[in-house]
C-alpha cells in the first residue's frame, strides 16, 4: 500500500495483499487513535533521551537543538515517555475531539 | 499411452505427488489419509524423492509449515482427513488469502462426533468458503490425474487446491492406474516460479494487518482471483488431455440428453448411481446423472447447461448442514437455479454418511421418489435418507 490511509482500489493491491515496499509502515498515520498526547516542557528537559530510547513506536526523534521531539503522526499516547522522564518534563494532555 | 498397473490408490496418489517433484511435504497421519503420507515418507527416506519431509506435531502445524515453505517459493504438499482438516481450519483461509499454491489431498472422512473413520464429505464441506480450488475424484485414475492437474492450476493461479477423494472407498482400493510418464509430468509442470516470495534479498511482507480501509478490497481481490481460476482449471484439463488422452471437465454428465430426472452427486458414489441410471433407462425411464468434479470455483454455466430439459433434480448430499435449507450441494444447486430461468424441482437427500452403503437399489428408490416430486411438491426441504426409525 502506498497511499496514506490505505484508501485504494482492490485492483491496485498486490496479490495476497503483500507489502512490496519494506518499511512502508512509516508512511501510515498510526497516531490517529490517541486519547492523550505528550507535551514537553523544555525548561525541565535535560536531553537525556530516555523518552527516545523507550518509546515503543519509536515516535521520538532528536532535533537540531538536541531535544527529543515526539512525532504525533505515529504517537499512540501510551505515556511511557511521561512515566520514564526523570525530570517530569513530559505531561500527558487530553486530546480534544 | 502409459502402462496400466494395479496399485492402491493412496500409493498411486503419493507416487503422483512425487512425480510432481515437490520440495516440501508436511503432514500428520490420520486415517484414511495415512497410506498417502506414509508412502511419501518412504520415497523420501529411500532417496527416491528429493524433498524435505516435515513430520509435524499436528495438522495445524502441517498447513502452517506448507504456508511458510510455499511463501518461500517451495512446491508443497499435505494431506489430511476429517478432524485433521478441522484442526487445520485456522490456517486454511490464510493459505488462500496469501495466494500460495499449496496442494492438499483430502481423504474425505466424516467428522466427529460420534467418532467415525468412514467416508462422507462432511469434512471438506466446512471449508468451501475459503477460496481454495476444490476438485472431487470419482475413482483412482481420476484422483491421480487430479493431483497433476492441481499443481498445474495452483501454480498458474497462485491459489491452493484441495483434491478430494473418498476415504477407503477410493483411497484403499486397488485399481488399474496409468501413471503419467515422468517426462510428461515435467513438461506439464515446469519448475515453480513465484513473482513474489519471502526472500531476504528482496524483502516483502505477507500477512500485514487489514484495517477496515483495506480489508474489503483484499477480499474483493481474492474473490476475483478465485473466480478467474475457472478458465485456468478448464485449460489445464485440456492440456492434460493432450498429454494423457484422458478428458476431464468441470461437470460430468451421464445419459442427460433427454433426461427428465437427473441425479446430482459428487465423488465415488456416482459410479453406483450410473448403474442405477442404466437399469432405469433399460426400463424406459428418462434419467441421467450430473457430477461435480469442480466444486470451487462453482461451475455455474456448466451446471446450468448440463440440466438440458430436466423436470426434477435429485441432489444427493453426503454432509449435513444442520437445520438449514438443505445439504451443502442442495443449497448451492437451489441458489444457482434461482439465478437462472430453469426451475426444475429440487429434491435433496442426504445419504451415505460415514460410509453407510448407498446401493444401486437405493439410487433407484431416490430416482423414483424424485419422479413423484414432479407432480407433487415434497413437504421437506431435505431429508436424511435411510434412517432407521
């Protein structure tokens, strides 16, 4: 599947619904059923990278300044990052409908 | 023409599988399939067949191993019966959805309980909706020929094929059988080449999640693929005729030209039923027989064409679909007729369960009761025939 949300004709599917492109799951928005999202307080962050290491997705990526930023395109809102953060710099905030 | 040699059908079927140069055999023994897989084990053990024989711990594992091997591009074989097929159930739909050309011989046996090792079609009939191509043999020669055909079709269509033969009645009988010469088998079955397979050098994913946005499309694609196998099935029989001289078609008919009443049947019972047809014909009764050799994809047009001018059909099922509108074949036949302008009366009997004999005289009785149904509509939608009251 190549299109963002898998909306495609049955005629375009590979036989057996095989995925012919390795790693294509990165193209899919898998963070669309989250109820809470992590919000980072840069004042408290010490850039230790625990959130980056422990995110099961992995949705965190380091930015140019060295902070680890959560990509909400993939984040499921599990809250592991908030729970593991040694400085309490990540807060889970309810997603508004 | 090859040489006709007396062989137990199971042994001949196993030899045919060997001739098809399978790469992987994965099976768990269950009566009445045992002689097939035992003989294949012998062939591998004796070095006569260069294949991987996986003696798995269950039928679930047997089909799973075939799925894995086929996904990696191997020519695979398995065989089972009754509860073994039911134990395989979960993996059967995956084999077809993954478009894997697995060939399985089902030595048809009734399902438990009560436990029975004898023959009917109650095992395979539970699997008719999975997208497997399903063929049914009447005798040993046909069973062997359907094995060659199964690989040809499976690999052209990239779908699994189940070849059905009646447990004991066909599997354990010694018949004169003409095996295809190896050279012809090789010509008929070029080495398997799969466009997509599991290969670390060119990774693909099989078995990804089908979210609601794509599941329906995946099923539509499979459905079209299974429907499209019909032409390949027929073509493969035409090609088989060229090399063997033996002619097969999706629906077999016997003395149907001017038949008023026709029996619709599958498997080996058809031979006995043909004797009943002959006896009634000798008395001037216009009877005939229609036999499904191909069951999936359902050969709709062949079936409707075979009807000619029949006034009533006597559908003999060998499986019960409890508290439904008929046996599996009866239901299918009625449904097929609903889409056509032909509306013969359909009388549906369930007979021959668990190896219960259905004799020529039984068939004559079924024909006579169907004649009665032409003028008087039966009060039942199906009847289990021959029950001791």
